């Protein structure tokens, strides 16, 4: 059949639209579950978590990468909202601030019940899919949020935390962060200390997903080896394509494959291209690469929206996911592979984590050694003996307070 040459550009446009339409059709049934979004941090920094402030209305909020119309346009069906508090709160008010960020996520669900459904299980995610709502889960970003306490870890689980990133960009007294690999921080735990191993085991027992974004390579390997259940990287890309230490190196990708774990690709320009500029096609390169090295079952999305200052052209906000899916289809990803990356891989990992959990098992009780704790604001109740040896001035009076208090009670 005769075709005029000037029709070819038209054909190309039609094909592009076809992939976009196919992407939307797939996402109607299998919407994207994203591993990491910092909207709660924006709500804190812009409105001090006052959701009733008219400017904080999530329907019209404009200065963020995320709002309700954008989530709808992006066919986002599940989101791990980040309960994040910066490293400078470590040994200060990290626990309080983490609780407040969990609270603001819960209040988002309460205030916009037609959009968000707060859930805590894989079954809950499927329920939200059916109701056409955004399944909303809590991811706590940074081990400093538990203040070296298994009791706090368990309490956060009860408040809905379903992943914990073992570190943010600072060491905790029990796990090393990625800055150890750049030489900016010193290795303290050589991956995970013995208490860090207890944290991982307790997360397995509870059914909290272990998140290895932000940790050092030694911590990645230690956790991958120790965990009974698969783990995630909630927002990290491929080190081979951009040699930033926040990304996942090839030997770790092998372990990801062997353990059935998951890398949810970060869109931050600096991790995608190692430059200030990046584009959608380069994000697709990371997805292709992780698929090639770790398998199609190991790929997901962790855009880091509202947590970063620079995003690739074509992926400016959460409404753009279908364009990225269209690009994967154009690169001949099968429908099954695309569905895996969108939601099914995360659901598989989450279900395995749930199955490995065991609430009948005895909770781990051994506290972190006192000499591993830092920070002058700490009291040492429960660590008997240790504080009595060399009392700093002032603690004598403090030690009298319980006595006075008990007299008062009498
Ligand atoms: C947000 O604004 C919309 C109109 O743009 C309004 O219908 C809705 O009630 C507001 N929501 C809240 C929680 O204030
Ligand atoms: C994306 O960026 C890369 C590297 O700068 C460039 O080679 C490529 O042509 C760009 N792709 C698109 C679709 O703009
Ligand atoms: C791991 O790699 C094998 C062999 O390439 C592959 O069959 C399997 O699906 C991969 N696992 C995941 C989780 O993708
Ligand atoms: Zn992060």
C-alpha cells in the first residue's frame, strides 16, 4: 500500500499515544504504589501541620509535587508517606517529631476520606484499590526515629509504621549510613552492631519492612543476609548508571535478586544522572538496568516527590507516572513486567514480610548498652548501677526527686 512520506511523523505520534493509552488502561486495574513521598514534611515546613489552614487544602495545594488532582491524574493507588525527621533531631526530639509526622498522615486520611484510605496490610492495599482510593501507609525514614529503643520500635509499629529506613544520612548508634562510603562519616557499627541485628530481627518478628535506602553498603549486606523476609530500597537507583553512594551497587543487586527483594527507583536528578539535569528517559534506563541485573520482580518506583529539589524533565510531579509507564511499554516491557513494577512486586514483598512475622514469638527485650547512647538530655532509668559511679553535679538533687515524690505519695 502506498504511503506518503509526510505521514510518517503522524504515525510516530499515534504510536506514542497508543503506549500512553495502554499505560493508562493497565494502571486503571493496577495503579502505582510509590515507595517514598515527603508530602508530610512539606505540611510541617509550610503549615506546621495545620491541615485546616485554607492554604493547606490538598485539593488546591500548588507549590508541591503532590496534591489530590495530581495523584488522581498520575493513577497513584498506593503511597508510603514518609514520616521523616532530620538527623539533627537525633538525641533530641526525634521520637516526638516522628509521632507528629505519623499523626499528620493519619489526619490526612481522616480529612480526605474520599481520596485516602490509611491501611497497614497488603490486604488493606488491595481494598483501597477496589475502592479507588490511595492506599496510605506510614514509612519512617531514619533509624534515629526509634532513639535506640526496641520499645519505641514496637510502639511505632502499633501506630501503623510498615517500613523503617535503618538510617537517614547519619549513623545511628547501631547502623552505618551511606556517608561512611564517601568517607564523610566514620564507620561505627561495621554495618549493623549487635543491637542493630536485634532491630532487624524485631522488625521481622513484627512485620515491618526493612528499608535500605540511605544505609552504607556494609549495612545493606548485613541486613540482606540477616533478614528472614525480603527487604526494599524505598527510594534508591542504580549505582552503575550514576555512581552516587545513595544508589545500589551491582553486587547488592545480586543479593536483591537472590532474596526476592525490591529496588524502588528514585527520580532525584542527582541520583539519576549525577548531574543537575535529567530526563524521563534516563529514569527508564535505571528501571531497565535493575530489571536486567536483578530481574523484573525486583523493580519498583520510589519517586521521592516533595523530598527533592530537582526532578527530571517529563517527571515533574506525581501526575507523570503514566508517561513513564508508556516509556517502559515503548521499550518492550511486557504487561506482566509493568504490573510487577507498578504494584505486584511491592505486594509480593509485603506479603512475604507479613508471612514471616510472628506475634506469638517473645519480643526482644535486651536494651542497647548504655555506653552506646549519646546526648546530655538523656536520663538513664533502667540502667541500674551505671550512673551511680561518678555522679556529675546536680544529679544528687535529681536522685532525691523520686524519694521526695514517694514521700509525697505517702
Ligand atoms: C478544599 O477546597 C475545596 C474547593 O477547592 C473544597 O470543596 C473542600 O471542602 C476543601 N477541603 C477542605 C478539607 O477544606
Ligand atoms: C535525555 O538526556 C540524555 C542525556 O542528556 C540525552 O542523550 C537524551 O537525548 C535525552 N532524552 C530525551 C528524550 O530528551
Ligand atoms: C532473579 O533472577 C532470576 C534469573 O535471572 C530470575 O528468574 C528471577 O525472576 C529474578 N528474581 C526477581 C525477584 O526478579
Ligand atoms: Zn530519603
